[in-house]
C-alpha cells in the first residue's frame, strides 16, 4: 500500500500497549459488541491513543511524553484501536482492514478482506489476533509480530466469542461451550487453560505473563494463574458487580456496573485508585503498572498508577486530548441503548451503541467460581437472582392478561389518558376513528424519537448534551433501591423519588408504576413519550429541566433537576403549613413572585415554543420551587402540540386534566385552546390568594365540596377581596393591597366559563409584573390605568 512521507514521529519510537482487547461494533455487519476506542502503548515510551470525537473523519490521536502528537493517517477513519508491546493497531471503519505500526515509519496493512470484516481485535507482546465475521467454523486468525503471514491457532472447527492477547500467550472463549482455550509459546497458557477448565465464561482478559481474569456466565469475576502480587484477589465479587476488566503486568482493574467507578487490586498494594474516587468511566485500558480510563462526564482520558509518568501532571493526570468517542459511529440499530449525544460525537455521521448493562441473552449456566459441589454462596445468589426474575416475569404475564381483560385493549378498545391525581374526562368529545393509521401513542413515540435525535444532533437547541441516557441500575443505586424514604411525590405516569447520581448531582427520578396498576400501562407509556418529546427540546428558567431518561425493557424513567423546596401545593395545603403558618410562601410578595414565575413558564410554551405547546394539567402540584424559591412548571405527561393558527375548534382527543383545574369549555365541548391552560393558572392564582384547595369542604365540621372558583369569584366581583384572603399571610400592607387586588381581578378573568373572555398568557404576565412592582413601590397605583385584560 502507499506509504506516507509525513508519518508522525510517534511511530519512530517504540510502541507499547497494554494487554488490550478491542471488540468492534455492529457496524454494517450487524454484529453485537462494543468497541475499544482507548489503547495504552508501553515499552520504550508510554503512549496513550484514542479515536477523536466530533470530527467527520474518526482519527487516531495520541499523547506521548507530555505532548499531543499529530493524528495518525488523518484522512482515514478508524472504528477501534488496540495494542501491545511496541505495536499499535487500528481497525478501519467497517472492519475490513487492519493497519499496524511499530518502530518503523510506515504503517503496515496486515489484513484486508471486505468479505470477512473483523469483529474483535487483541494485541499483546508477541501476537496480534482477531475474530472475523465468517460463516465457517474458524473465525479466529493471528499474526506474529513483524510477520504479515497468518499464524495458525492450534485448534480446528472452533468459533470464538471473545479473544485476548497478553505478554506471552493468547486466550479465547469458545462460542458453543463457553470454555477457555489458550495458546502461545509458553507453558503458562496450558496452565491457565487448565485452571479455567471448570468455568463457563462470557469473556477473558490476559494480563502480564502469568494470569488471566474474566466474567463467567453467572456474572462473577474469575481470576486464575499466579498471584504473587495479589492480582487474583478480587475485593468483592457479587453477580454482575463488574462490567469491564483491564489487566496489567501484576494488577487488575474493573468498572463497577452500578456506578461505573473503578476498583483496582494487586500491584503489591502500590496500586491506588484514590485519584479516581467518584469518577465514572465508560472504558479502561491497562499498561504494565498503570491504567487509563475514558470518563463518562466529558469523554476525557485520565491515567493513574505508580508506573504512569506523572511528572507531566501534578494532579489529575487528565490528558490534553480531544474528546474521545466512547464507541464507533455506526448506522445500524443498537441491541440495547444509544448514547444520547451520539449525533454530536459522530459529527452527524451515525450513532454510538452503548454496551448492554447486563447481557440480553445469557449463555448456558456453568460452574461457579468455586468448586461445583457444594454450590458457592455466590452461585446461589446468582441462581436466586434468575429465579426471582423468572417469578417476576411470570407475575407480569398474569398482570398483562388481567389488564387485557379489564381494559379491552386486546380486543381493540382504548382508555383515555388521565392525570395520576383524580381526573375527569369529557363524555361528549369526538371519538377517534378506528381506521386512523397511527394511534396517539405511536405518534408521540415517533415525535419523541425525532425530537431526541434533533437534540443529540444539535439542530433544535444549543443545549445539545443535556438529555443523558441512564442505565436502570444507576438509577436504582441513586434512589437506594427506590426506597420509600426517598419518595417525594407523583407525576402523570408514576412515582417521583429523590436521588443522588454518582457525580453528586441531586435529581428527581420519576418511575413508571409497577404491575399493581398495570391497567394504566398504556397511559403511562404515552405520558413518558410525551414528556420525553417535549422536555428534550424545551429550555427555560421557569420550566423544570429534563436531565435524562431511562428506557430499558419495561422500565420507563425520567430524570429531572431536583427542586429542593418541593411543590407549591404542599406549601399551601400541607398540614404543617396550615397549623404553623411559618412557610416561606406566607408573604404576598413571595406568592405574587411565584405566580409570575409560573406564568412566564406557560407563556413560553404558548408563544415561544415551536410548535406551541398546551400543557393541559396546570395545577399547584405541578408548580415546583427550587432552592432559590423560583417557580418552575413541571409534568408534561398530558401536554399536546398547540392547534394550528385560526383553528378555534381543535379537538385532538377526549378532555383530560385534574378535577378542579380543568377548563369547563374543554371538558364540556371538547374544544382545546391555549386558554385551557389560562383557566388552570387562574385556579392556582385563587389558591395563592385564599389558601384553599381547588375543591374543598366549606365549614368547620366539613360540609359539601365547593370549588375555589365558586368561593372566591363572587367576593372579587363584589369588591370584597379582603374577605377571602389567606389568614396565614394576613392582610396586605398598604403597598401590597393594590397588588393583591390586581392579582385577584386577573384570576377572576382567567376562570371565565368561555375561553374568549379569558386573557392571554402575555396579558397575565404583564399584570403580574405590575403587581410585583407594586409590592416594592408604596406609591404605585393601578387606579390611573386599566387592568391589562384582553381577550381574543
């Protein structure tokens, strides 16, 4: 092949890469696997290479001796890199070609076959091995260093599922039996193979010249070989505790599955991971006596360990490389999840598949790490996990059948989506045609998918990387197993829990309710899709921000920024506030400020979102307060795109909302407009003024339920606002009285029966801004000018 005369100086020096294994992506071959986009080169000098992100061409970038080197073959895209002693290898995009470099200036192409693309690559000290996508029995191929001719593996008719090369030997996992098979020029390979004879494995990693570790089919780490430096002493070992391994000369590191932090052992006790505490990683690669990892937060590379040349970095060991791809950019469907920022990372050329958290298909169960008889505690726990999962699956099946019979969904019937709180549904709304080609749920799912793709590609918002995709296990850990003490509320499709992410962020996690309420599954699915579609493109200081989401199997979760001071509803109506009267919101200025914040959030939805959005469930429990008591609108599970211009008879679906807040015109006539949200906000304003619930029982000993609208509006019309004000706040001062009166008259207009008589959100914002200004200006007056109440 043609050589380049400007090959970077890095190739002039010897390369040395850790025992690295590179699993290639599905790519165009639709095979499973995750890619190694980080490689460590050891030997004459320490070099760390990765595949750079956010470039049209996925180039190899390298750091060595304190310097970032020019890209290797900058006009060629690579899927993955791997290496061993004095050798760096890269698989070209698509897997059809393998290029390697050593002490010479020229790259050497050692494989080129479009009919059998490479699916896995391992580079050690003396051997380069790979797996190919072939239909024949033998899919493994090896080359000796500095020898382009193929080196035969001493076995026949064997398919391998994974492969790894170390300093003196290589090992692979046979596809059918899950058994370890090793080969090489040293007797240690036979010893390692013998040690693993009773283990059924899913993958294998070879370290140094004397040991190997892997994860067996029940999820436990198994290490065999010499243990003179403690490299076999796994600190803790439960089923599926770890999701990735990296082995050096005498140490082992692993990524914890739950929070993606790294733990290391061995190295004569000199190997410390204190520097990586509380840092989560996507992948790791080990040198002789140090390890490098690709961080989850910003895809930077951090290296640590006694053997890393830390003279270049006094702290942190973060390499000055460009952002690194967490996996190759592909165009085929992913087996599990997609990285939320894929489009940006791939520069619009494909997406990146996130490795499955737990294998979607578990090979046949094999022996436990310890002796097969009696079973180890670890194996017992592992089998118990499968038994529990099976039981839950069976129970879910029964619940599904009950749900089908109860709702009639299995027979073509559908139920209307309502809020989690008590809701009402119009009885005379127009029915959707059964011949409609797309249901609302499928339409929203499509919209959500499109919007999320836009969010990732950066075309719909400048905040392109804020919608993260979380693993379910991460959210379980964040909420301490969705513990009852972390429950903080409920939303349109599930229960909300307070959680803390591994990086310290406090969040609110909304989880779809489980099988006990399976009859609402379809409704919750729609609510999840709706919130994901809308919040992924909405960014405003008075809307609760979506941090991310999780969609695994039957689990649907949304992750929001945590609102420290909870819901407005609780401050107005909770027992503590009613009895003590000591809430921060017990001042008229604060209540007017909260109402203005909420109005601004809704105004954004109506006037500035493209297309406009109708919330459909404005209520005090959906207005949340952050640590600074700034109000934000939340819960978009019932939201819909706004009607086309001049369409005053928009009837998208049966009316849905919460009792006491729903627009009577929408409920009675099934006519939905932006003024439906105006009505809901009007009820909230009346709650703020009176301290009464939307529907409450009037009288000391109970009585008939009464709406706050019916209670407050007659008094406002009669000019007797003071008679209905919340006694916990007290009568307003002179400078506040006109402000409170302005809020009362605004609320009165908001709750008109007919939408044409209600103000727009812009009118409401203008009035509330005036009211807030009056609280700070004792000389202000509204008598000289009309109230800004304008109807369409």
